[in-house]
């Protein structure tokens, strides 16, 4: 049975010592986020994750969701009770404005809480998580009427949300989508079509399900410019807020899949279902992208979450499993053998995962704080620059954190040897669950294309130049800081690789766009390494600053310094290979004729 | 439903044009391996794999094996009939000497055939595969009497074989094992103990199951020097070869696991079961290592096999799935969208897998031919040098081919987007099945330790120096070959990295063994890249030589040249990062106290 202990102390260290939450007091809601409140929220979330969600994780995997011929879907044993506690705890709306019954706390808090929930039980956490995504889109694009009618119940969690994009013949290329919308006399629309891979499309956790659905209004332009976003509730809602008739949307079946068995993945059939316009006609993709950006950050968090829980279990096993002796001589001579944590190759695995987790958590928090600035600051320039950061970092976080999350779950499983392959230890579930995060909300190859094809060149490269500038300034200002040198020097080198790769694209992708496409994936990971390396410098600096006055936490702070060095010595050197691949260009990648495959 | 087409032409190209099977006529059995015979064997194996084994792959995954309270295990629907065809086709004994009813053909042929079988159905292929491993151990170490009594039926496949090493508390560290053996008056032994993770330990495919079991004779020295190998049949065998009484060995349960559901993974209980000594008392580990070496090569082949079949399915999907347009302009303007094979990032995936597969197949074949020399040559020096090669390359093949096999199955799954996560397409099964190959027969971290800790320094580094010498001589002899320069130069550079890493170990691991342990995994992969790069040079050279007289095969040969270039430009540069990690030493990896984790 897998264990989990939410990393509350690490989250608090990041919030307080690295990112100085107390400097953000001018943002609405942040003054409510006093150290006491933050501490209490995180400890409560930790308790719920550890005691309620963790024990349900294997149950959810084993039982899965069950579809019945009447189109209903039942979730695994215990999910209903746990979901009730989500509603009672007000967990969905932590960062939603109070006017819609949220608590208005920083989005950074939501991301930390979501990490805890996902570590404990990813399939379960998707139900509230998707609702948060839908809330974000409605907040940004829906009319006041729709907001008033739907948001409060969604924020409470009494109703859940979904996003309906994919159709059998189209996923990435939404321009091909066929679902139809026909305007009715009363201003509503009739929606028809089939959507697939709809997470939480049908289930027994909430009283109503609010679907956000992309469809094409009759006569709309072809391609992506003729797509509109609609709100389609499972049950129509009367003016007094009570539930009305069942809408013409139903779940045709659920998928048998590799993992996240506790979350229903539905085929949704819309047969003239009643829906309402969100935003403007034919501007649905725009609205959907708001939701996607929030969702993509959230999916990145899933990668981190699974990496963290897999790590914790691997550590516990490595301390307990006795096998062989340390090559430098027995470390536990009183035992039949040494615990395998003494072996360098096991250490290599544990340190690699740990060096990712702590920096990835920082990267998420840094970006979530930018999202708070982008949404709440009164200074337009500050908002714009935070928004640039979000746009640039979101694909990196989604792509890199989920790739690493999966890779780390696999590494952690390896620590268990044969026992990692057996279901009861739960390690293979982490691997299967983590896998989806690389695929959904835009497969990671699409994230790389988004980064290189859209984000790099946007507004004359304003976002990437600002990122370079920030890191360069950081390095310059510390050029005489000897204690930091061991972290700064490798970061400077890898930043150079990233700049060189960016330059290479500028010089070679205009002439031949395939050069960008062929290098985009390596660029995303090169970027990720530099961003994580920058986070390690910030963490190391905060740890060094805190050490002199550290009492009980000295060991934990010192461990951060060692882990930072590990990252610099063992992981950051990967930027050289990424750069070499990028500079190889598209030649051999694209040369073969399609039928030579 | 996944597809599979066995790569017969590629195998023939390697056998004939790269490795010149016709130059080995002096080895026993090779004169029987005329081009006609080889062609016929491979085409027959291909047909059986494609038509019989492939359709059973999903069935095996879905149904799994079933254990009944009487200790019997039934295999999935169709496995029995397919196994009958294994026996009828004589597939197990292709390379076994004729005196034991084998066909005496080169071991290289067995490896190719096993690749086909594993691609089509890995869980199934393990039943005959494990029997081959047991046969190898018996051939090498068993008495004439045991050989005569057991081998012919095993070679025919009427009886299958297993290997029993792992116990609940010990896997890698066999010195801890507790199973007991007590000598009887008639020279047999009574074996007692519990073994776990025993693949094919019980099933309904064969009349008898011959277990090779490690146990400790009463009073034997502690640790690995007190372990003996025994033959323990499920049914005792009478002197006339007929089956006698049921032996006191039974299957207590089977594991619920991540993949290879069609193969039974058994807990085996030995309750005073009758067994016979294989080899000498207390020398069981030695005998087991013979079996392990064969088995490890076979497990490497499993990695390649899954990479190949996953690749083929990804290619088919990439040609068929219409989504988006090529960034350099529509390539199929008559279709609603371009097939995704036009996108550089999809190409990156397909080329990466392909560039691995063809070189990995060459590496297996090269090494299998060395195994033939090691076992069959009359020249002792030749035998010794071939044996050096086997010892050195076996951990590399096991570790690198299975790591890449899994990684490539994941990459191929990614091409399918969301559809890759759904069970019916079969891609997620390849991922789950491929995962075990990194774990069993010695987890890959153990392979790396075997390589660095044992094989590098053995006999004064004779094996690695011979490898360096071979590749260096190859490079030197072609220094003026302009057509080859594009492949040779990168290989030279990466060989330099490998030599530098080897030197670094020599200088730093004596003083501090953890330096070897911390770098061993990267060294194994660095070695793998160089070995695969060398294979690509040999393949490219053979393709260049054949091109002028190529008629129908020109496109296929040209594709090899492009793929070789891709490998050099995109994959081989990884050696620089591996070297940097190795040279970082054990410092930050080992610095944290155990309880800091």
C-alpha cells in the first residue's frame, strides 16, 4: 500500500523564503493570505490528502468507473464520500473571487493544494480540477447572467465542470471539428455531435455537470475561425437555481484505458442539447485557450505530484529493503545486508527525482504567482509582463513537468525491482496514471510547438527576452558571490545554450520552418532545464540566507544545497546535448519520403 | 488491433551483407545455414508470428492467466494451440545440437526468430524463451544422465523450463537465499523453500515443467559460495522417459502485475521436492550465470522486439491520421488535413525509434555470432576473444536495449495522442509489457554494475581494450573514405568519450569505489551509444557497397544511410552528457545522510 506525506514544509519554504509571499500584499486577496491562514490551509489539505485520498487511490485503480446501460456512471467505492469533503472544505474555490463564493486566496495556494490532492489520488483530483478549469473559462468569458446562474454552485463543487473538445477524427487539429450548433429563437442553441475522451463527463459525485463544448454554428467559417464555445448543462437550471429537465446530452460509453481508472473518460453524445453561448460567436478557441492555459499548468502539477509520491515510496522502500553491501564497506553491519539506499545507483535515482521535484515545485509556484499578478495587479505593465511569463512558461511546465513526472515514476518503480511491477505496491499505478499527463491538454509535442512556433516570436520575442534578462541580471548581480558560484556557473553555461538555440531558430527557421519543428521538443526540454536550474539558484540562495539562523531545519536546508549541486552536476549538463540536436536541423529528420517508413 | 510484419529483409541484410554469414562456414552447423535454409526459417517464423501470435497478444493481455485452488494455472484462450505449433515447428531447438534433437543452426537465427515472436506476443514468447535458457544451463553444466533424460523433451518443447532464483526477501543479493536442500541416500536431494516471481512456473501448455532451482545444501557456507543449482521436475520422470509421480512442488498463487498478463508469474512452494544436482555443489551461481547470460541477451531482444512492433504501429497511425497541415505548406491538399507523418516532431519520434531498432538488431546479431564462435570454434583464442565480447556486451545489450525498448514504446504510444492511452489500440500494452524487461534477469542498474564493476577490469581490461581496438582499427582503416566520413567522425568523437570515461574510472574508482557506482549507469548507456554507432557505420558501409548493384532495394538502402545520419546527428551526441555526469563523480550523489531522504 503506497504511502504519502504532503510536503507542507517545502511548500512553506518556497512561499515564504524563496518567493516572499509577504511582498505581494498589494494584490487583492493576498492580505488574507497571512502566514497563519496559509499554514492552516496547507496542513488541512495535507491531512485530507494523506488520510482520505491516499487510501482510495488503489481502490480507484482496481474498481474503476462503471458505466450502465442507462448512461449513468458510478465512481469507485469511497469517492462519493471523499468528494463530499471537497465540497464541505470549499477546496475548489480557494482562489476564486468571493463574489462567486470563493475565498479569493492566491492561485499559488490552489496549485500547492492540487499537487497534494494529485499525489494522493490523481484520478479523484481530476473531478475538482476540471471544475476549476471550467470556472476559469466562465470567469473570463461568460456573460454576467451565466456567471450568476452557474458559477456559485460550481465553485462550491455541488456542480462539476468538463471541457469538450476532442471528436473521434480530431484532437489537436480542432479546425476539423464537426459538432453543430443551431441558434434558437430564445437566444439559446441546440448542440449536436459526438465528443470523446471527456474526463469526468458523467459520474455520480455531483448534482449537475456543466459541460463546456466547442461546436460550429451553422454557416460559420471553416477551420478554427468558425468554432464557438457553449455551456451545456446535464440538467437545465431553472431561474430560481433549482434543477430542471434532463438535457439531451448523454454518456454513450466509457473508455478502457491504461490508468486513471477512477476517473471516467466518456464518449458524450449531444443530440440537440440546449446550450448557451460563452463569449462571442466563432471566438470559441480563444475562450477555450484561457481554460487550457489554467488546465495546462494544472497538468504540469500532476506530473510533479506523481513524481513526488513515487519518490516518497521509493525512499521508504530503499531504506527498508536489505540487499547487498555498500561497495565502500558494510554500512549496517548488524543487519543481514545494507538497505539499498547505500548503493550509488539507487542514490542516483533518488537524487534525480528529488532534484526535479523541489525545483519543479518552485517553478509552479513562481508561475502561479505570476498568474495572480496577471489577474489581480492594478499596474497594466506588471500585468502584461506577468502574462508574458505565463504564456512562455505554461507549455514548458506542461511538457517538461509531465515528461519528467512520468520518467520519475518509472525510475522510482525501478527502485522496487520486481516488486515494482506487482500491482499491490502501487508503483506501477503511478506510472500508468502519470502517462496520461504527457498526452492530454495538448500532447507534449504540441506544447513544444506552441513554445517555439507561437510564444518565442510573439511581440518581437518580448517574453523570452524578459526571461533571459531576468536570469542574466540575477547572475550578474551575484558574480562575486563565492558561496553561490557552484550553482551560478553551470546555470550561466546552460543559459548560454538556450540563448544559442534561440538564436539558431531565428537564423534558420524563417528559411525552413521544419528546422523549428524538428528542434522544438529539445528546445522545450532545454528551456525546462534552464528554468529548473534558475529555481535551484533561488532555492540555494534562500537556504544559504536562512542557514545561520536555522535551528531544527539546518539539515533540511543543507540537503537543499547538496541537491542543488546534484542538479548542476548531473542534470543541467543535458543542455549541451539538447543544443547539439537542435543545431543538427531538420535534414535527416525530414529527408525520407513518407512511404519509406 | 495492433499490426505486425516481421522485418525479414532487414534481418537477411544484416546476416548476409553486414555480417557475412557465409564467412563462418567452418563453424559446426553453419554449413547447414545455407541462404535457402535461413530464408525459409525466417519466413516461416515471420508467418507464424504475424498470423498466429499477433492476434493472440491482446487476448492474452485481457484474459491473463488464471490460478485455481488446486494450484493449476490456465493460460489465455488460444495459447495452447499456438504452443502446439511451437512444438511442431521445432522452434525451441533451432540452435541446439542435433544429438539432443535440435537443428544445430546458428544462435544468431534463434535471436532473430525470438525477436519476431516477442514482437508479436511477448508474454507468449516467454514460455519457449525460458525453456531455451534452461536448456543452455543444462547443456553446459548437467551430467550426461540428466541431459539424456531431460534435454530431448525440453528441446522439442514437450516439457518447458523455468529458473527459480528470487525469494521474498532476496532478489539481487542471492547470498541471502534460504531455500534448503538435503542430500538423500540415492544421490538426489529434497528441496524446500519459497520462490517468487517465477515466470511460467505453472501453466497448461506442456506435459511437464523442469524447474532449475537455487538452494542451499545443509551445512553449506553462508553467502553466495554456498548456493547450489538443482533440477526439480513438476512430475518425476521414470527411467523409460514416461512421467511418474507428482513432485512436491506447487504454485501457491500468481501475481497481479503491470503487464505480460499472458505469462504466469508464480509463487512456487517447494515442500521436500525431489531434485538433482546440476554441476557441482556450492557452485550453483556459476551455473546460473551461464543461463543468465543467455537469458540477458534474450531480454535485450525483448526490448528491441517491443520497440520494433510499437514503431510499426506508430508508423501506420502516422500515415493514416489526418491532423493539421505541414508547416512548410500542405503536403496532401486533396485530403481534409495532412497525415501527421508530415510533422517534424512526429518524424523525430519515428526516426529515433527506427535509428535504434536497426542498429540494435545488428548489435544482437553481432553478439549472437560471437556466442556461436565462443561455443563452437575449434580455435581456443578465437573462443576466448568471442567470450570476452559476450561478457562485455551482454550487460550493455540487456540494459540499453530494454531501457530504449521501453522508452521507444512510450514514444510510439505518444504518436497516437489520446488514442494511445486507450486499451483497444494495443499501444499501452506494449508499454506495460516492455517495462518488465528493464527489471528482470537483473535490474538494469545491476547490469551497469556488472559492466563497470566486473567486466571492465576483468583480465586486465582485455575485453574492453579489444573493443576499443576493433573500433579504432575500423575507423583508421577508413580515414580516407569520404563517403563514410559523415558517420565515422561522430563515432570517433563518441568513442573518445567512452575511452575518457573508462580512464576516469581507472583513475578515480580505486580510491573511491562509489565513483564507479555513481557513474555506472551513464557508462552503460554511453557504451550502448558507441556500440550502436559502430553498428550504424557497419550498416552504412554495407548499404553503400550494395547500392550500385541495387535494383528494387535502392530506396531501402538509401533509407539506411539517412537513418544512420540521423543517429549520428541526433542520438550519438548524448555521449557528451553521459561523460559529464560520470566525471562529476559520486560527491553530491552520496553526500546526504540516509535519514536526510
